[in-house]
C-alpha cells in the first residue's frame, strides 16, 4: 500500500465530516467556527492516517482507540440517520435507517480493504463534484473576516492546539510531500462547505437554525428540474457517509485482530450507541469534545510511548 | 499406461474390447507389401476415409522400405508415433487414425480429422454494421486458423489441452508471447488442467470452472468474433478456444471490456466515443431506472416537477396494486417475453415481439392493470439492456435490477443509494486474474479506451493494457 492510495480516503472522510459536522460548529461557534473546522479536519486526518499505520500492542491504547472510534462512529451515525429520517423517510425510526446503513457498511467491510480503497477512489471525484455544484452558490453570503477570531470555548482551544500537532503526522507517513499534499487537500475540502455554511448562517443572522445542515442544502441550486434537492444532496453524500462509517468501523475493529466476528460486533455496538435516547445519551457538545480530545491524545501519546520504549 | 504390444493380436483384441458395440468404428487388418501384418482403426465420418485409403493403406501395401522407417511409407504431412495404447484410443476418438504394425512397439497416429462442421458464417450475437463479418465455428482448428490469419506472428502461441474425462474436449490456450502476463497464462493453464468433470460440452462450461468468486458479473469475456479475439490477444489477454463451441473465452476481463464493441474501432473516434458514452449510461440505467422510479414514485414524488408528479399520480388512478408490484410484475413479464422470443422459431419470434410488446402492453394499460409510465420505464430499461454489446453483462444487470427495486421499495431513495453502494462495493471487490474489475477507474491513466475511444494514433500498442504486472508496476510507481 502506498500513501497515494489513501488520498481518496482522506478526501471522502473530510468531505463528509465537513458537510455534516461543520455547519453545526459554524452555527454554534460563530466567530471561531472556522478555526474549529480546520482543527476538526486535521484531527480527522490524523485519525485516518493513524489507523492506517497503527503499530501498537498496548492494550490500554487499543481499548481507548476502540472506544473513541466506536463513539465517534455511533454519534456520526446518529446525526446522519436523524437527517435522513427528517428529510427522506419521516415515517421510519432513525434506528432502522442506521441499521440499514450499518448492514451495508458490514457488507463492505467483509469485502476487504482493497475494495474499500477502490470504492473511495471511484466515488470521491463524483461525490465531490456533485456536492460542489450544489453548495457553491451558498458561499456568496460568507464574510470570512468575521470568522477569524480568537477561540473562546475550552474544547475549541484544545482542538485549536491540535493544529500545532500537524508535524506529528511525520511519524505516521512514509513520504513528507504526500503528507503535505493530502493535508492541504483535506483542509481545502473541509473549508469549502464551511464557507458555504457560514454564508448560510450570515444570511440568516438573527434566525438561528435548528438544522444548519439542511439550511446549507436548501441554499444550493443543482437544477431547476429537481425540487427538494436537499433530499438529493443528502442521498449523494450517503456515499461519503458510508465511507466515513466504514473507516470508523475498521478503526473500532482493529483491536480484535483477525477474529471473524469483529465487524459484526462493532456494528452492533455502534448501532446501540447511535440509538441511545437523547436524554441519557451523548449530546453533540460532548461528542465533539470527546472526538477532539481523544484524537488529540492519540497524537501525543503514541509518539511519546514510541520514544520512551525505544 | 498400457504399452503397445509387439504382438499385433493383443493390440487388436484390446482395441476391440474397448470399442465393443461401437458400430461406427472402422477397423481393418491387412498385409503390407513386405508381408507384415498391419491393423488400422478409425471412426467412420470422423476421419477422412478417402485420405486413409489413398495415403495410408495404399502406402503400406506398396512400400517395402518401411521396415527401416515406418513414416516413409506414408505420404501424409502429419504423423507421429505413440507407444501408449490408451493414448492411441484417445487419438482415434479425436478423429485421427491409429496404425499398428506387427512386431513394432509403437503405433503410428495419422492426422485424418474430417469433423463435420458448418462453414464460417456471420456472427449471430455480436452483429456489426462495419467491419469483418466472420464468426467462430464449432471446430477448434477452424477457430485457431481464423485467429492466426489476423496475427501472423511466431509470438502467437497455442497450447493444447484435453478437458473432461469423458468428452476429452480439445482446448487451445492462445496468447502473445512477450505481451501477455505469463503468470496469468500459467494460472489459466493450471486451472484448466485441474478441472474435474466428465464433460466440457461448450466454452460456457469452461467459463464457469474458471470463475473464482461468487458473483453475477462475468469475470471472463465470451466472444464469437475473431477480430475481437485478435485485438484482445494484442492487448495482452489470453484466448481459450474450446472444440464444439463457437464462443471463445478472453481473460482477463474488466467491466469496460463488456462495453466495447468491435465496431468502435472501425468508425471515427468521435462516433465511437459518442456511442460508447451512450452504452455506459444505458448500462447504468439498465439496472437502476426501475428502482429509481419506484423510490421517487413511492416516497418522494415531490422531487419531480409539479406537472410531472401530478401526471404520474393521475396515470396511476385506478391501478389496484402498489408501484413496486406494478414495476416488478411488468419486469417479470418482459423477461418472460424475452425468453419466449429466444425459444421461438425465427418466423414466429418477430410476431410474438409485436404481439407481446405492443398489444398486450396496451391492453394492460387500457384495462387499468398498470400505468403507462411503468410501461415506458420497463421498455426503456429493456432497450438500455439491449444496447450493451455483451449478453453476459446484460444478464447480470437483469438480476440485479430486481434487488434494487426491492430495496428502493422499502427505503426509498436512501435505499436506492444504499443498493448502489452495495453494487459498487461488489464491483470494487472483484478481480479478474489479478486485475481489478473496475480498472482503470480510480487510477490516473488507462482511460484512452474506456468512457471514450481516443484516436488510434494516441493508443499505444506498446503498452498492453491487460497485464497485471504492468498494473502493479504503475501502482507502485505512483
């Protein structure tokens, strides 16, 4: 496997992350949302590269990695299945929609890593182009200057600190130039929908949206022939959502080694996490914090452990 | 292995025992010019009787010098000696004649095949308006000749095997030395040799034995065109020619192979590219259109323009079944009609198509059993399937479309997308003798003859496309 093979993985990962998470961050964070977006992309990148090059047998680390991947995947699945339920299938419960997606993810995982890589390479350009066509018109309202301010919230500070950990990527990659290329590409892809989201938010200033992602999709204009294109866009990003979930499932299943049931077990756990009731479950704020902190911890701990154990 | 005996009587007895109750076996014992006894055996009408009488029997009778060199008694061009009597029996079964001579431990096998077969006709399954009009026949030798006619190079190798314990079907593996990947060639030969079956009656049998994965998609390509086979060999592919089959197997085969027609290369690149794009879009529609219609009509009719969605809703007024049932029933009816059309004699088949397609379809709409939009969707799906040059790929799409319809009926456009993901993942997981099935998708190069066909000047024949070694070296070099 060469580093070039990861390029479409990273692309789709960042694209989906950007589309479904970052509008919320921009809405909630407002002025420092863009910083949060950048750090989030970096962390997603680190997680992806880290999972591909992971070489540790430490059980605590493996358990932590398993927990972070599972929770991240479960929460992402929750957000995504709720959106699908809201826009496309209102009469279906979101757990059923999540289960359908997990079934497909399980099928894809059973086909091996090569199939996943090829799928990502096959769909990345198409998905990216389709989403770009739909979302770029929404970016015209964005005022970038107001977004570039100091971070105010603690978890965003931690996330911002992760930007400084970018050089640590060198521990996990074989080729520095490729690493740099992929990083910039991912940042560009993540920032693009964020600018579009910012444009939507700024245009609706004074009317906070409960569903900034949907607002983002409403603002697009793919074709005059198709109405309710938010459904179409959401359907298209099913491809990148699949890829992100399959990456999370692979990460979560990694500690189980070569056991046959690992993907099925992790799928069931992910479904349970995604189906947890809101009051007793993990809120979106805690999820962002967990994902950001968890991924930031991994980027610090592993190099230190490696150095110490040498 | 049972050796040929010096005692002629033993050989005759063995042959007669093996071919007991075979009334079509011709055997004759006679005395040669030098007084030695000779025995010849062959199958009537499988071997050239006139040639054997004229060249072989007459040759033995008049030539007295064959004591030193048996071959000199015979005027035929193709003879060989064999000391294994069971192997001689196989040669007799293949249409050759076996000649046993008293006091000699080796029999002489004379090539005298005269297998009845039809002449070289036009292709039935892969019709083209422009280009060669010859097609393969049931004779393996004729087929290899048709290929050699097009590739006049000593690099074109032909390895012959016999497949099937009972049928002992002659099979030739042809490849271009220096172009084809020898790992693939050896892999194919090994697989063929390991086929454990009594009969190989057609190349379709061989195709199924070569398949390594459970999939509806074809992993090798079947063709009845010599020009397509020759082009495939030049690209680095391997051809498997089976006796008694007018279809030759080409391996490896990737998804885009099944969208390429011979005619693409006999027209201008602009026309060919346009037609190729239509085929690819039609291929996608062949298994997605019914499912997409079901998803949109059942769950999201508001996605369509208001006039169209009202029209669809109005057309469905009075239809007693759901959209999914409507679409499934009509697709099944179309498949039944297609199957009936294939089995019917040519004189009746055309009439049946008109009766079934137009009259019954119209009657069903008038009776309110189905809506006109579903008839149109089914018809377009069928036409899209017919536009794909390969029947193998069309067959896969015909089955997949029912699964897509079912999932779309349950989960709407979300289910439709999930089913597409499953299909694409499955395609991405397939490999044909080491080559990814979706090659060259996902790569930066190799697109000169996929979605469009670039001018022939820009397609370098020094870069064989079907060599897994080439693919791997490019991948590692990226």
